[in-house]
């Protein structure tokens, strides 16, 4: 690659965010921190999705009059790949759903054992 | 122990011993002979009377010899092969072992020691008989098959010997059992015993060895004498 | 030869064997006495004892099986006599041996033993039960070397029928199987010590052990039958060993001589050695006789 | 046909509608949900029916009016219709089951539940990979949601771990999807299938990510800690849905992704599957908690299904049959068991004994357990059979061994659990009430299971030949279980007699002998059943099941039929044995050895099937490939049933503790099944050209040592039935030794012994069983002197022991005589001597049996015991008649046996001249010997009777006791440790080495499992770590491999 | 503690020559020590290594325990009884042996003859209960608490009074119960000499008290 495009940079960012998120899940003891690191990993994945759809020099796939004027008939030529954008929307919504559910669990677990340390919840074992 | 404690204990012991005394008058029943009840596998209760359920207990019958010739021949055989059951109590039984030694050797006369009353015909009782041993003698005697003979060996057996005035020695054996041959002497020598065997052979040959039938005939009288002195009888009247 | 003619011979043979058995037991007690320096019993004592026992007037029975015990025993003894070719050569004296071979003899010994065990068992006497358990354990131990020796002989002669074995041993004394197959012979003879029941293996019937073992409750006619069947059994065992090892007998005198020697071989051993306890006698049969048996078979199977 | 999209539409529509109609109350919303589920089930059923039986063809459903790749399309093909029907069905039944608990959690729980079922349908149908991801997420959120609404805090931590794990899995899947789109530009699975992804740069990584997500969703071992906690923590209804529906859906997802994932992935999926199957079952052995154990079992079953998927190319067109068989039995059985655990509410395995208070549930539990393990007639049996056959055909033996080992481990803990349920103490637990709506789904599941069993047996080409008449008869008997004993007994006897009449003409006379032993023997032992009062629940069905299995073996033409009958017999006999009072552990060890033996047979049939077409039974005659291995396995399998030394430790307990009329059934009859198997194998071996001489030699030594050890142990037993059980081991050792000789005389001896052993062992066990019923104890030293009270029993046992010990007049001697000739002719001298010595030992314990029970002193509490019941006496005296006939005229039996054997072993015949049998070695005339001995006996008896006048009848204490009186009957009866002297001489030989060996093996497994299961430390984070390790390791393996 | 004291006492007396004078001297020391605590009556030195002493019935258990624990009399030899019908007393003798110095002491206790009872010492030496059973059967002495006291010891079914008491006339009992042989003459030396050897010698010998 002769030079680092914006897409590559965002791809690197996304992947690093995912890795940080996974690292957070595995090491943090506090449940809230685990949930937070989960959302970070989720955000990282979303960034990766979006960055994969990026085409150098093209603009966001929102067909408003600015884009129509500039591209005229051939809109798709001046717009980045719209499908990852669409996918990322659903992914974000799902990420939101999962995080909400996790927080609900965290709340219930706290009311049960008055602690948020993940190591306390290992009565189901062997 | 404080004085009060001892006296109170003593008085309680005395009453108990008196109770035992009266009770002794009546019976000397041992624990294993008392009536007992047992639960059968199907749950029903079974009453066990140990002195009657386990023993046949009929009276002895007289086996009179039937016809003379066969009896004469059998008597000859019986005299030639006398199987002895030894009942050595006190000093008596020391005189029987020499008989199996080369010097006296009773086997020459067909006499043989048998360990079980079932298979023996002659019953050598040697040594003084106390009340306890008389009980065992009677049971062994009654378990022998007829015709059977009794040899009383030694004066202590015959008439109590030097223990005549002891509180537990039997004086007259023939009051309790029909005796065939008396071998007197305060432990007669083995020769006397062999002579006794000779005497017994002669009696059998002459057909006088029927004391078993005599025992069966006046069984009640013998039994009355026996029970007068053996108070804790707890055996069937006649031991088969 | 019609069946009735043969029956007559067989009965005669039975009488001879019975009386010879009684005589042998008298001689045995005479020898034991003479070893002890005693004059011992007169030779006719066993007959008198038999008559006296049959003459006893009381008969007591503990139950039907007790009553049948001596019947089993006597049937076993006489059956053994019937199935064994006592004299070789003439068809008259071969009794009913045409009906079964050596295997029948080996397993028919158990018939008498079983009957005796059950009869004595019903007597209810603890001593007889202990005596039987010892006797059966000892017999099981004897069975091992005996079977090995017999199989070694059977391999050598390639037959299981006694008359064929005896036929193979005819001719000179040298081709008796004691000489042609010595190790098997010795194994069988050691096993014979146990089978004959003399000291050191007479724990079961020894008079002063627990009072005379199994027949402690038997008396009068029962005892008479037991004594006579015991006499027959002794003779039959001696005849078996004679047929297997010493070339059988063609006439009665040869049979009497050989059985006399076989029987008294175990008597002489018995007089010298003290009595074994049950575990010693069982263990003894698993030592030397077993080893010899294995060698005897190994010699022939390769 | 309603288009499949309506499934999604109703799901979502009703879900939103409930949001509005919430105020009409929870009952209404619940009913609405059920209605929706019913409609969805109807749709998928309509499609299922159309596609499979109607004219329908697989149809694509397009959404949003566009064609893919610009829109999501759903496919409703044949497999999809089955999967969706299964999911909807369990959704509906689950809804009914959890109606109250969902109602208690509020209407939003009902909504979430409906969405969960709908989402799983879409997972199955969608062809769009991103849509797959979305609905995968919806399923996990829905499951977590339902768990969240539960009350118990244990499920909270399980839920949290679940949502965390599925979060990570979905992240991986998402990355895979996005990169796949980046490379190919499409999201449609059908397109992926067209283009092979791994030709693109980085395509391998994409497939890896997607496959990893699909596999992790199926909770592979060892990264499935979170799955296990889910099963343990969640409400049993939810666990049923998870184990049934979501497992099916995830399996389908894996199937779809594997379609485009390239061939090398099949091997890896199979590898992960087998590790999961064996690993989770290995941990299952040490489980105490019921739900966690069921979790391990369902994960194991899914692992097995992954193996099948992995081998789909190898199995070719029979993959659907095998997959469907295993999947349907897992789906139905596991759901049923989870629902049962919901009703029974017993945490610990031992407390499941309360299920005995609801007998029908016990039947259900038995059905489900047997279906899971793969017993006939359930579908998993046929699929496992075909699966092993095909695997061995294609040469991967290692996989077969792993699968059989895994299913063996699973059988261990499931049977132990079932044993606790049937036998352990339950008086302290009170019966919990059962509401109808919870029990109906379970009943439906069970009926579906039996339905599918019949369906799969029809669809399997070879199993059509299995005749189901006996099984139908068994089912009938089970239904009539409430009738009193005498009706059921006579019904079963008539049934068996009629069946014998039916089958009798078609059998050749070798099979006829065994048929007579099985059926006529069965009838005789059943006659003894009339002695029992009341209804005796559950006895006749299982007894007939065993006999059905036995007849099935006899008539089997193909190896499948044989194996079908073999397993039926094992199941029936297991139920018979476990009826004994203290027989739980013994029944379990019996079952373990039987299953081990059965799997050895299965492997052997597999090997023998290589290169064959139609599973013909006498194909074992000409095995081309690994023939010695096949024969060794066959013999090993049959030896477990004839209890040779090494595999015999179950027999004393199983036969000793069984009921009075069950012991003769299992001992005199069942052991002959093993002998029949051995006969078939050895005939085949004899015909085949493989050199089997050293195998036969080893079998000979094994038979001899079994005979010796069996008889030696029997001598020192204090328990009468244990003594007879050890004696059976000894007798079977004789038969095995005789068979191993492979000569005419040897086999003649073996058959004589089989017939004899059947007769006298049945007599002994029946009589001693009857005596035990009267006296109430097994211990011999507690009995004594019973001849006075039970003359009939005494005569029977006397004839029995005379026959068994081989004393001349009776038939036992025929066996001994033939043995001598066979051994001499064959030349196996040393084994022969061991056999004859053990014959001598037999005499010891037989005398001990009859003396301690019938002779000696009569105990006080037995003074008025009645004789054995007439119902036990009838079969006994019929058998005594049989023995007498055999003894008087042995040629009636030996001559036909000789003719039957001559085709197999022409040389070395036993030749007869009218009543004399003679061989080259010796001669014997049974009839003459019998007559001579009987006449002799009568003569001597006459002499004694004449000479002794009226003998005086003594009682028990009239004995010469050295002048004294015997103390009590107990102290004068010699019965305890009777052969003490003999023991002192031979005690080294009686040390139970084999029992110690097997104890060591079981301890090794238990400790191993107990130690390694610690990796599931219960900590959520540790589980996430396991997932990541799993991914990394598989990546390394794939890149490396 | 107990064991230590015994060892100390043994060591003190242990290594002296066991001569005649030595024993006498030791016995004297012993008696002096005892008299300090208990009032012993009629001390009699039977031999150089055997002495008898009579003690009060109430104190006898304490004295015997003292002798056993402090004086080293660890070996119990026998328990016998003598019937002093004249003084209406039964005399029990507990004979104890000191194994180190090899000398013995006989502790005598006088108990009432009408209803004879004595404390049972079977707890001190286990074998005492057999002696006590014998004395119960022979003399009718009651030892409360002694094991199996009522069981037959020698005689079975004995209904008369205890046979060793002097007021029980065995000869009269024998003649009453058993069948004495008629014509039995006694050749008792005293009567033989009086009638046969010295018929006409006047009877002057000291007469027995109860003739």
C-alpha cells in the first residue's frame, strides 16, 4: 500500500478497540467494568464494519441534494458502499439491547449478593 | 461406703437370697430349659417347651429274647465282642488304660473301647459317683442300645468306698442302675478287671445279661430313686 | 452265558470279596497290635462284631435320610464291585463291568459318600457334620492327583476301559504299568494312601478323633451294613489299584495276594506316620503328588 | 399452503399485540401466545407434510420484493420444515408446560418466549448470513430475557455468563460476516456456496471466524462452562427449550455454514464433536445434581450429532436417517427428562426415588433413559447401529471406539440415576402434587418417541424384517398391568406357548434346542409366578420383554435383528434383576457389563459387515478384514453374558439378590443366550478360513479357569443363592471350555451340559427360592433341619445335587463321561484336570447347600413352616421328570444331538449300538447302569427294612452329647464356616483379584473425572478465557494441521 | 501416680539380702506402721515370712487397699473361711503376698455367723469373685454385688443349709439321703483301741467339748 488511507486507519482503530474491549472483559473484576468493556468491543466492531465499506474519495451514502448535484445520475459512483452502513445500524441496536440486558442482570445480581465482584458468583460449578 | 448404704444393701440381698431359697425348693430350671416364645418367619408366635419338644421321651420297652437257640448263639457273639463305654470319674479310670498295653491286652477277649454310647454294649463306671456325675451316667446308660451291661469298678462306685459319709457321694449304685458285675477293690488291678470281663462273658453266655429289660420293667422305681437325689432333673424321663 | 448264570457268579464273587474285606480289616488290626507289641484281636473278630451288631435289639432312626444313609453306602460299595472287572480273562467273573468304564468307577465312589454324608447329616450330631466336611474336603484333595495319574495311564494305553488296561499289562511282570509308567504309578499310589483312609489320612474315621466322625449316631443293623460296605470298599479300592498298576488278576489267589500287598502298603505307611490335621492333609496332596502328576502327564503329552 | 413468512409475522404481530392487550390480564395474553404458537406449528406441519408426502417442492420466500443479494430470502426445504416443526412443537408444548410460571413472570415474559420460538424458526429458514447473525442475537437476548425474569438468584449468574458468552460469539460472527461481505460483496449463503471463499485472500480467516461462532454456539467441550451453568441454573422448562429447540437451530446453522466452509472443516467439526461427546460424558459420571447431569448429557448428545455432521460426506445418503434418528430421540427424551425434573423438583440424584410414588412417571423416565442410551426399539438404536456399521465400513475404527466409549460413559451415569430412582429409599420424601398441564407435554413426548421408533424402524431398509409381535404383546401386558397376577401369568404363559407353536417349525434343530430352553424354560419359571399374590406390578411386561429378546435372537436372520433381540433381552433382564430388594448396585454392574459386551458385538458386526451388502447373520462366517479382531470381539461380547472369570463379578450379586422366581429365569435361561451366541460365533469361525486355533486355545483355558474359580468361590459362600450363582459361573465355565475344544465330542459335551445345567439349575434355584420365601432369609446358617418340614423341597434339591455333581445314575454323569472322552481325544490334559478338580469342588458346596438347609438341627422359629408352595413345586417336578428321562434313556437326547453336530464336526462321532454309547476310548450304557443301581438300591433297602423291626423315631436332641443335653438348636447345628479346614489349605486361591481390578478401574474413572471437572470453576471470566483459548487452539490446529 | 509410688516403695526395700532376721525385722516395721493408723488385734508371727493379724470388719477394705498400694502386697493368694461356732463367728482370711520381699500377711476378719455378709472386694482383684462364690455356697456368706453369686458352684440342686457349716451333720445327711450299706463297721483307730486293745482301761482322756 503506498499510503495509509482513512479506511485503513479506521480499520486499525476498530480492531484495537475490539481487542481492548476483550482484554477488559477478561481482566476486570467489577461487573459494570465488564459490561463497559463489552460495549467498547461492540463499538470497535461497528467501526470495523463501517471502515470496510469505505471507498477512497467517496462521501457518505446519504442521497441529499448536495450529492445529487455533484454526481447527477450516477449516485452510486460518488457514494461509499451503503450496505455496511445499514448493517452497522442493526449491530448498534443489538449492541444496545445486549448491554441493557447485561445491566439488568448486574442490577439483579447486586440485589442478590450485595457485591459486583464477578468471583463471588461461582456457586454453579463442577 | 457409708454404713447406711451397706446395711440397706445387705437387707435387700438377704430377702433376695430367701426368695431364691424358696424358689430352689420347687425347681432348678436352667434358663435354656424355660418355656420360650419365638417369632416364626411369617410373624406367628411359636411356644417352645424345650424339655418336651426336643426329646422323644417315651418309656423304655422290654425287648425279651424271642427264641432260645438264636438267642444262645447271639449271646455267644455278644460275649465274644464286648464294646465298652468307659465313664472314668475320680480315681477309677486310671485302671482302664493298662488294658490296651501289651501286658494285659483286652483285645484278645474281643473287648474294644467305643467312644459313643450308641455303639457300645458294656458300660464301665469307675470312681465315686457324685450327684452331678450320676445324672450324666444315667443319660449315657439310657442312650445305649439293649442288651447292655454295667460293670461297677472299684469300691467307691459300688458302695461309696471311703467317701461313704460324704454329703454328695452315691452309696449304692445298684439302687439307681442295674449293675451286672462288681469288681471290688480300692482300685482293683487290671487283672481284676480282666477277671471281671471273664465274669461278664460267663453271665452273658448263661443268658443272665438281661438287666436292661429289668431296668425297663421296674423303670419307675429306679426313676424314683434317681429323682430323690437329683433335684435339678430337667431332662426327659427316659433319654433315648 | 445267561444272565442268571452270571448273577450266580457275581453273588459268589461278592461273598468272597466281603469275607476277604473283613479278614483284611482283622489282619490290619492284628498288624497294628503286633507293631505295638500286643497279641491283638483273634482273626474271626470282625465276623463276631458283625453278628453282635446285627443282633442288637434296639433300632433308633433320626429320619428317612438317616435310615437311607447305610442303604446308599452299601449300594455304592456293591455297585463298585459290580462295575469293576475283578478277575481278568474269564467272562464269568467280570461281573457287570460291561456297563461302564473307569469314569463310571471314579464317579460312583461319590454315590456311597453322598449317601453317607446325607444320612449322618440328618443325625443332627455336630460331630458327624464336622467329620463329613473334613472327609469331603480330603476326598476333593485326593481326587486331584488320582485323576492326573489315571489320565496319564489313559494316555499311555489310549483307553478308558479297565479291562483293556489290564489286557495291555499282561505278559511279563515288567510290563505292569507300575514299571512302564512309574511316575503315574507313584502318583496313584500316593493318592491311594488318602483313598484307603489309613493314618496319616484317617482323620475322618479315627476312633479317638471327634467320636468316630460321621457314623457317631449309627448303631445295630445300620452299623453292621456300614462295616460290611466299608470292608467291600477297601477291597474294591485295592482291586482298582491292582487293575491299574499291577496287571490285574486272572484268578482269585492272585487277586487276594495283590490286594493284600496293596492294602498293607498303606497300612504299613499308616502305622509309622502320625495323623494329619485336615489342612495339612489337603495341603499335602497339593505338593508332591500334584508335582508328580504334572510330570507324569507331561511325559506323555509331548 | 400458508407461506412460511407467516410464522415470523404471527410471532412478531402477536408479540406487539400483547404489548397493547396487556390490560386484559395474563391469562388472556398467555392463551394468545399459545394460539400463536399453535398456528406456527400448523404452518410448519403443513409444509412438512407437503414436502415429504405431498407434491410440494422446496420454495424460496423473498422479502421486500427484491431478489437476493439485495434482500433477505428464506428457504423452506425438506430439512428446514422438519427443524421448524420440531422447534415449534417444543415451543407449543413448552408453552403449555410453563403456562403458570410464565404467567407468574408477567406478560412480557410470554412475549419474550414467543419471540424466542419465532427467532429460532427464522434461524433455520434464513439464507442471509447477516440475518442469521441478527436472529442469533435475538435468540440469545430472548433466552437471557426469560431467565432474567425468573425469581431464583442462581439463574442470575447463569444468565449473565450466558449473555457474556453469546456476546463474544456474536462479535466473532459479526467480524466474520463483515469480512466475508468485504471479500465477496454478498451476504447470501447460496452465493457463498457457489464461490469457494478460501480462494480469496483472507477467505480462510473469514470461514474460520464464522465456523468458530457456529461451533461455539453448540457449547463445545471444554469451552462450555457457561452452557452447563445455564442448564443447571435455568428453569427446567427453559432448559428443555434450550436443549431441544435452540440446539436443533444452532446445529442447523452449523449445517448451513459447513455447506460453504470447505471439505477440510468436516474433519475438524467431527473432531470437536467427538471430544465434546466423550469429555462431557466423562464428567457426567461424577455429577450429583440432576439438572447439571442432564446438561452434560445434552451437550454430549449434541457433540455426537456434530460427529455425524462431520462425517456427512463419508456417510453419504444415509446421513439424514442417522442424524434424524439421534436428533429426534435426543430432542424428545431430553425435553421429557427436563420437564420431569421440573415436576419432581429433586436436586440430588438419590432423591429421585420419590418418582416411584407416581409409577407412570417412572415408566416415562425409563423410556427416556433407554431412548437416550440407544436401546431398541427407539430411533437412536437404529441410527447408532447404522452409524457404527458405516464408520467401520469406511475404516475409521478409532472413531467407532471413541463413540462407543462415550455412549458407555453416558450409560453409566444415566443407569445409575435410573437405579437410584427405582431402588433407593424414598419413604422420607413426601409425594409432590402434579398438575395436569405439566404432565401432558411429557406424555406427548413419550408417545412421539414411540411413534418415531416405529417410523424409523420402517424407514430403515434392514429393520423391516424385525417382527414386532412379541413387542406388541409386551406392550399389551404393560397396559394390563393392573390385573391380578393369575390372569397376567396365565396370559403370558399362553402367549409364549402360542408363540412357540408359531415359531417351532421354521427353526433348525440346533436353534430348536435353545428355543426350547428359552421358551419352555420360561413357561416353567412363569408357572412359579402363580405363587405370588396381588398384582405384582411391572413383572410380567419385563419378563416377556426378556423372552421376546431371547426369541428374537434365535430367529434373527440379520445382524441388526440379532443385535435388536440382544439389547431387548438385556433391557428386560435388567428390569427383572433390579426388582430384588438389595439389587441396585448389582443391577448397575450387570448393565455395565452387558452394554460393554453389546458394544463389542456392535463393533464386531461392523467389522464383519465390511464388503457385505445385506447384513446377513452368517456373514460372520466369511470375514475378510481384521477377522481375528472380529471373532475376539464377538467372543468377548458373548463372554460377558456367560460370566467367564474377569467378566463375572456382576453375576453373584445379580442372581443372588433377584426375586425367588427371577433367579432361575436369569440363571438357568439367560446365561444360555451367551452360549447360543458363542455357538454361532464358533460355527462361523470353524467354517471361515481364518486361523482361530490359538483363539480357541485361549478360550479353553479361560473356560477351565472360570470353572475352577466359580466352584472354588461357591464352596465358601454363606448365602444360599450366592452359592448357586457362583456354581452357575462354574458350570458356564465347563460349557465354554467344551465349546472351545471345537471337536464333535467337545460340542456334544457342551450341549449335554447346557441342557443339564438348565434343568438342575432351574430346579435348585426354584426350590431354594421357594424355601427362602417360606423361611425369609438367604443365610444358610439361619436354616437347618427343614427336611422334617419340607420333604418335597428336600427330594427336589437331592435330585438336583446328584444330577449336578455327576453321580452315575442321573444325567449329570453323561456330561462327565463325555468330558473325559472329549479331553482325552482333544489332548487338552491340564485344562481337563482343572475341570475334573472343580467337579470335585462342586461336590463340596452341594453337600454344604443341602446339609445346612435341610439336615442338622431344626431352628425354633421354623418349627411350623409349611412345605414349598405348589406353584414352585410343579415346574420343579416337571424338570425332575426331564432329568429322569435323560438319565434313563440318554440316547434319546445324545443321538439327535450327534446328528445335529455331524455337519459341523464330521469326525470323532459318538457311536451307539442300541443302549451302549462307545467311543475309541471307553463305553457306557446309561440305561443299564440306571437299572442296575436302582434294583441294587431296592434290594438293600428291602434287606434293611426287613431286619430292623419298628425303629424308634428320635427327635432332634436325642443325640449322644457326651452325657450332657444339647444347649439350643442354634449351637448344635454345624452350618457356619463349614469348610474351615479346607479354607486354611486353599485360601490364597479365594482372594477376589478380579473384583479388586474392577474396583480399581471404576475408582480411576471417578477420581479422574472428579479431578478434571474442576476446570469449570464457576467463574464467568474463566469461562470467557476458555472460549478464547478454544479459538486460539483450534486456529493453531487448523493452520498447523 | 499410683505406679510411681509402688516403684518407690520397691526400690527402698529392694536390694537387701532376704535373710531370716531381715524378714522378721521388716515384719516388725510393717506392723508398727500399721498400728499407727489402725488398731490391729492378736498379731501372730507364724513364720519368718508369714504373719496373721485380725482387723476390724468395717476397716478391712481400707487396710487391704493400703497393703496393696502402699505396702507392695500386689499378689492376692487366697480367701478362706473358718467356722468358729463356739464364738458364733465366721473368720475370713485374706492372704496377701509381697513379691519383692517374699513375705505374706494374712488379714483376718471376724463376721457374724447368724447372717454372714462381707463387702465384696472383686473390684480390687478380679479373681476374688470365684472365692466369694465358693464361700457363698459352702458357708452361705453373702457378698453383695459379687458377680454370679447365686449360681451353682460345685453342687447342683443343693437344698440343704450350707454344707461346710459345722452345725451341718454330713454323716446324718448321708445316711438319710443315700442308701447306706448295711453292716458297715467303722475301724476308726480310737474306738478300735478302746474296745479291742485296752478293753478294761478307764476312760480318762480329755473329752471333746460337744461329745
